[in-house]
C-alpha cells in the first residue's frame, strides 16, 4: 500500500488498537471487520469498522468504531501513540456513539434527551423510539431514522447530526429552498448539532430506477433546477469537480494506483487528459443544489416529490449540476441497463441546452472523482471497478469529439452486464 497508515489500519495490527479502545470501557473485542476506508489528499486516513464486543455482563453486541490518522483526527478524540514500520504514529479512536465532532450523538442515544428535543419544538416524539443509522461519515455528519418500535403507523422522522457550527447554515438552506421546492422543513434544531426533519414523500430516484417505477422526465429535472431560489447566490461558493481533479488524482495515487502498473498508468493518463481539457472559462453563476444526482431526488409516480441533502446549495454553474447527475448515472449504468437508458435520455436533453464539450469534460471529472469509491467501500474487486470508472471517464473525454446527438450516448451508456 502507498500510505503506511493504511497498512496499519487495514492490517492485522488494527485489532490491537481497537481492542485497547474497547478495553477503555471494560469490553473485549471478539471480531473486527473493515466497513470503509477514506484517504484524504493530505494522506490522512479514516477507517470505519464493525466490531463485535463482549461487555462485562457477558453480552456480545455489534458496535461501530473509527480509527483515524493525520488531519482526519477530530479535536477531542482519544489518541493512541506508538511506532509502526519504524515511524512514530498517532491514531485517534472513537465509538460512533461518542464521535467527538458530533456531540449530538449523545442526545440520539438517550431516549429521554431525544424526547426533550422533540417536545421543545412542540413535536410529539414516536412512542418507544427506535433509532436506525442511515448514514455515517465519521467526524462530519450522520443521518438517523427515528421511528416507533411498537406503533408502525406512527410518524417517522429523520435527524441529521452535524458539526454544531453548521446548524445555522443548514437551517438557512432548508428555509430558502423550501420556499420554492419540496425540501423537508426543519422541524427542530439543537445547538449540539441536531436537525430534525419530517419524512419526505416518495422514493429515492435511484431506488425507483432499480424498481422499474415511473421516472421524472429530464424536463422535470430542469424545472427543479430552474426553481432554485436566487438568494442562494449570497452564500459561499464551493469548488467544482474540475477544480478538484488534483485532489482526486492524489487520493487514487495514495490508495494504490501509483507505480508502473496498468491501473497507475490509466489513472495518470486520464488525469493528464482532464488537465489538458480543462479551461479557466466560467459560465453564468446561478443557484445550484451543489450535489444534484439520483440519490438526492425523491419521486412519486413519475413526478419529483422531494429534494434532500441541501447542505451544498449555493452559487455555481448549471452545467456542473448536469455533469454531476450524468456522472453518477453513467457509473450506475455500468451494471444497470435502466440507469444507462435514463442517463442517455438525460444526456440528449442536456446537450440541447449547454456546450457539449464543456459538459463532457466536467462529467469526466465527476466520474474520475467517483473512481475512488470502490476502494473507499473496500470492495474485494475494487481494482477492477476502479479501472471501469477510469475507462468511463476517458470515454466521456472521447465523446467531446463526437458531435451527433446519438453517438455520445452509445459510447458512454453501455452496461457491462
């Protein structure tokens, strides 16, 4: 591996580190499995584990642990120091329920304190609440579902756990977007980093594609983007995917695509093509969602019924919204014929209203960034899947030279099944 911290945290020595963390609360580690591994462009590493631990009372339960190095260690984490491969190393370790960057975790894991958050906002908490983790990005954010364990018909809620300093900004984005789009309103907010949201109606677009359900037309997606409020232009801008090429290339290099091998050569070749194709030209700045793709759109009987995860909303370029959607759909379409067909339909619509070459370059940059995903999720076939995504990014760049409306779709949206 290219990063010593990866060798440490993905290797057999990780068990000793996590065993020490479990021992701090009188528990014994009995089994350990890597759930995902994240490498930052700086070389900092964060690994999430699923661990079986035996408590003092003899009971065994599954818990989530996190180990991090470098700038991935949040303030307040317990840090273990030692030597590995002849070098000094510090590893921050925590259980998910005690994430030092997310103090709202302590509220979520205490039914009485969670009920207080609901009641303070005039809400009725679900009876016998059951908390289910839906997403967790250690040190950054989490999403949990709060539902009743005994009353199936009781209303479900979703709670976003974020860094406390981001609560006000997230409330503002929900308020601004909720005025023009079906964005869930913030029902309650807590200074410890909790945002309570009602369940949004509909099915996630990605699931609708899988389920062969009715899908929104590309024009309906355009209407969503047209409805983004102009007040988002007052918020800070974020870097687009083209501006993050070097970060993506660095992560791919650090996670094992360096050296003389075929994958390293492919990574370097695509990165060079992206650098050459990128320009400094900027389009009109408009309000954008900031992370617009099929996991952020809810649909019901072919219409858009909800827009979620608006944390990145602000000023940007419309072409980046379409590039993000097309990049995700083309990766999804590698193994899903319906996603590929839908992506081709969206591409045909978008090419009629934007510069085709600019769109292709930006979409290639999105796919290049997504090439880090298979390693991050620790798939056994991550090398093969990374290669597929790098080849797909190169196909997007090749499509720049194809100006007919049909040829680019045929070049890109072909499944590997």
